[in-house]
C-alpha cells in the first residue's frame, strides 16, 4: 500500500504529533497519534494505548482507543484502571473479541474523552482471562498528561486545518 504523508502537526510544547496520511490508491485518509502511551518498565512487559481518530466531515474526531498488551497470553474483556492525580478513579473494559495476539481496545464509542482529560497518577491493566496484572505509577509529565495532550493536539489540528 502506498501512503503519502502530507504533513505532521505538533505544537512545540506538546509532545504529541498528529501525522496525516492519505492512500493514493483508495483516497482513504488517516490521522495517527505519535507516540503511543507505553506503560512498561522495560519496553517488553506491559501495554500500549493509542487513540484512534476518524474524519467526520472536514474535522477529525476521537473514535476509540486501541492497544496491545503482553500481560497474559490471550485477551478478552480486559480492564484498565486509572487513578488520577486528584484522587479520582476510572476504569474501562476492552471491547475486543477473544484473541491471543495481544489486541486490546477500549472506549468503543468515544464516550470517555472528558473522563480522560485529567493528569494520571497511575494505571493498571488486568487480563480478564487469567487475572494477571501490570501497573505503573507515572513519573514523566508527558505520560501523566498523555490524553490531555492528545485531545489538545486534536483540537488545535482541527482549528488549523
């Protein structure tokens, strides 16, 4: 598949980059978020989360959240728990079908944008098949503010293009 990358958008103080690509053959457009949220101490054991964006008319919108996990062997109905710096808590359950590839997905209908727009203190992934867990307390400001920065970058992108 041939993709043409037309431009990258990022504010200098925002660590999130939105990368626009268009498939020359199909005309399909993509807006990808970089980097993903990597929740791992060694880069091997842990999980990633990334917002999926779709075009609605002339604007881009948050659609769902994808990810990949190495916590457990097979995946279905897994959970992510978040503790925010203000002490509030939030959880999501994966909507992805049973698989043993590590595919996870949350917030299928993009209902949790408002809930995710707070600095995170810690996060936990729980595999619902074997109940293994992995958790991490964030120390990096970019990780703590990952979703805040993603949605800020998206809003600025839509206002600019």
